[in-house]
C-alpha cells in the first residue's frame, strides 16, 4: 500500500517533473543545437529567412551534396590546426592542476591543523585574492614577463592560472581537512609515522574524493579560461578558447563561423565525458565537504 501511494502521481509531482524536464531542455538545447549545426554550412545554421533550414540542410545539400557535412571540423582541425590548441590546453591544464593541488593539499592540511591565529588571516587574504578580477593579476604580471622576455610561453600562463586558482584550492581543501578528526593523525604518529607519513598514508586516502573534486574545479578554471590565455600566450601557444574567438574574426579580419562552431563542440564534448566519469567522486567529495566530521 505504501509503495502504491508513493508511486501515485499527484499534482505536485506532475508540476515538479514538468519543471525538471523543462529545465533540462533549456539547459541542453544550446549544446544540442550547436552540435547539430556544426554539420551544416553557415547559410543553414544562421539562416534568417527560415530557421528550419538548419534542420533540413537546404544550403548544405546544395553546396556539399548532402544534408550533413564535416567541413567545419576539417577546416578547424586540419586547415587551422586546432589540434595544436588542444595540445596546448592539455599541457597548461595538466600542470595547473598538478601544481595547484600539490600546494593546495599541503597548505590546506597545514592551515587546518595549525592552532595559530595567522591561519585565519592567511585564508582571509586568499579569499580577497580569489575575489579579484582575473584581469587584475594578468596586468600585474605583464611588465615582468616582458622584461624577462618570457611573455607568450605556456609557463607564463601556468604561473598566473596557479596564482588565480590557489586561493580556491586552499579554501576547499582546508574545509575537507577540518572535517577529518585530528585523532587519525595522532594515532598514526603514535604508531611511528612522521607528520608527513601520517598525512600521506592516512589522511590523503580518506579525503581522496575531496582532492578529485577540487582538481576537477581547478581543471575547469584552466580549461575555460580566456582572460589569462588570450593576453599571455603567443599564437603558437594559444589554447582552445582564444583560438575559437580568433575563428570568429574581427572587424578587420573575416573569420569562419563554422570553424568556430565545430571547435566549440570539440572543446565542450570532453567536459561531458569528464563529468559523467567522475560524477560519483564529485558527489561524494561535495557531500564530504558539507558534512561536519
């Protein structure tokens, strides 16, 4: 009886389901429409006369002989060498995440276990730096990078992205460490471990979901960044987001919009795979950070 009552559709459930379905459609529509349009020509995807041209591919059929075409992907990946931008992005993201997590994990643990007042003020300072616009840090680094002749290198973008991301990793990992009882450290040290051995062999395995969650957010920050990478990287070292912007062209240079559309789909698709693959770790990590240990 209880199961039948729970499965019975009530007006509240119907409204709730309708709102969730509506939200999913609105949220997913931009990507799905962009993905569909990436296999069309510009005349169909941006048709002002009839939006259904983007569905049936009228101009695409005329120009290519079929309703779908991969010219946008070929132009972006082969003609414009978008694969180089993808490789640059992977290098910058990898080192940004590794460095941010290394310092964030050690610093977060030290601040969480510290009994001194300065730990609070360090976190407050980190919060202030986190609240600053990214362009502020970029402009501050420009002059020394030019003077040292290192502007345009991938390492410069990594330095700035780590500086931007470090306050976030400190705060997030600090909260995870605060929820782990100090008794675990002390028990390991009583058994003969040093402080670092207790941290490495006892604490880190317990809070691994928190590390993955923090690492994912660090990945997204570096992966989607535009302000830092567009101002600090030269053309050969350009990442995906500035490259997509360059495909759009400017008032002086004509771009190819379909190259940009194909590049956007190529850059966005891995994020869906990443979220699906790490969804359990993300949920458990966020839950662990929200529950008092």
